[in-house]
C-alpha cells in the first residue's frame, strides 16, 4: 500500500488545491449534516418507541391485575 | 419494507465512493488545460447528472401515484425530489467553487448551463411550500404529483435547450466533436457517476426507511392512545 502511494503522482496542493479540497469538503459536510439529521430522527423514534413500550406494559400489567377494570370504566 | 437490501447497498456505496476517490486522485491524469482544478469535474458533473435524473425519477413515481392512487408512490416521489434538491445544493456550491477557480468568478449569469440549472433548482425549491400550502393529505399528494410530472418533463427539455444554445464558457466535455474524454478519465468519471448514483439510491432508501418507521410509530401510538391531533400541515407524506 505504501509503495503504491509512493508511486502515485504528487498532489499539487498549491492555489488549485484549496479549491479542489473546498469542493470535496463541501460534499463531505453535506453528507455529514444529512447523517446527523437522520441520527437525530432515529433518536426521536427510539425515544417515542420507549414511551409507547412503557404505556403498553403498564396496560398489560393493569389488565392482569384487574381484569374487570376495563368493563367498569367503560 | 423499505430497509430491504439497505445494508449491501450502503456497503456498495462506500466501496464505490472510495474507488472513485482513489481513481480521481491517483489514477486519472491531470487535465492539460485546467490542471488540478479539473478534479472537481469528477464530483460536480456526477452530482448534477444524478440530481437531474433524480428529478425525472420523482416525476415517474408521481405518474405511478396518479395512476394507482397508492400513497407509497407519493412518498417515493417526494423523497426522490427531496434528495435531488440536496444534491442540487451540492452541485451549485461545487460548481461555484470550480467557476471561481477556473474563470475567476463565483457565478456567471451569461452562461446558459449555470442559469438553467439554477432555474430547475429554484423550480423544485417551490415544491416544499407548494405541498405545505395544502392541508388535506389526499389533495396534497395528488397536486404534488401533478407538479412533479410537469417539472420532471421540464428537466430534459431544459437540458436539450441548453445543449442547443450557444455556449459561452462552460465546457462541453461529452461533445460528439473533438474526441470527448480520454479512456482513463472516462473510466474515472463512470466510476464516480456510479458511486454518486448509488449514494442517491442509498439515501433515498434510508430516508424512506426512517419515514416508514415514523409512520409505524404513529400507527402504534394511535392504537394505544387513541387519535393523535395533527400538528398543523405536513409537507412529507406519511409512510406506513
């Protein structure tokens, strides 16, 4: 791998280099921002799912402890 | 199941992107005219092609939605256009950087290629407020599909008009005259194009998977807690 890199042409990172680097960094940043937004969405889904699991569990426990409660309340 | 095949697709995308970058910086020769600056071509042009094709694909999904009335095609259309708009932002920024480096200006208003892409981009930027303005989900989906079909038909027309127009400074790399790209550059470009297209497909599927998970969660909440009041108008279609 190192030999391959050594044999590769040197990158001319002069005036042109900063523009090329800028373009590729912008592309990378856009992907990173998008992935961060998706991660935030995933966190929200996970949190809501946990809340619903608690609701479902409490209902299941309530139904087991007092099977006739639903009918009384209705 | 929008997540089906997402993992192998993601791996293929990462491999293709890595191969594309390696080819760009260690294999493709320096351009005789532009030198190192031309490396932006391998990023900018595939992004532009993928973005424009994505707009047309959004139109095709919109046709399927209008024909079948199934809301999942509206979701596919919405996400395709959404992703293409994001890619469009990248096209405009990388294009501006390339323009500054090559021509000394961030933007050239006299150049038909730049202005036409901006027109297409701004046209699709109106897609979001257009959806937001309609509250009823059924009508929103139907009107958005009509918009997507009309705008999708405009994209190839716009492309052809620009090709026929007299270009000022923007290069015509895939011209039928003057030989086009040499083999090594063409191979690098095609790998980059494939990588960018794979990235677009992966992100579309990822977005749809997230929307589907969110939709399933809402269904679960409705089943457990009863009807949940809608919090105003929604832009994105609900995916179940």
